[in-house]
């Protein structure tokens, strides 16, 4: 039997463009769980908004969100589906 997973959306606000390489490295590390991602540059405000949708074990979602949030210039919030994966 496989590990139980959940569907989650991680919203990422990037205020420092220098953080992009670290963000992409982390997302690559967790790519087996990523269903899709979308990035929106808001050039007028010098901000990028990234949405990442995952189907992953709780531990992986929490770990990725926490690691992303520790990058300077990056803020994250995670939203979980009420149903499992």
C-alpha cells in the first residue's frame, strides 16, 4: 500500500529576483509530487507570484513550504484540499 497523499496549493510571493535559482532548485527536488505550476511576473511591483499544485505526503508538502519560506525575499502559504489524494 502506498503512502497517503494530499492535494495542496503552495502560493509563493517572490520579492527578490535573486531567489529564483534557489526556488527552482527546490521545486526540481520535489518535482515527483508537482501536478502543475504557474508563474506570474508583476513587473510594475517588482514581484513574482508562483502557484504550485502538489499531490504529496503531508511531510513533503510541509518540508517544501518550509524550505521555500526560509529563502530571503520569499513568502509562502499552503492551502490543503479537504479530500485526500
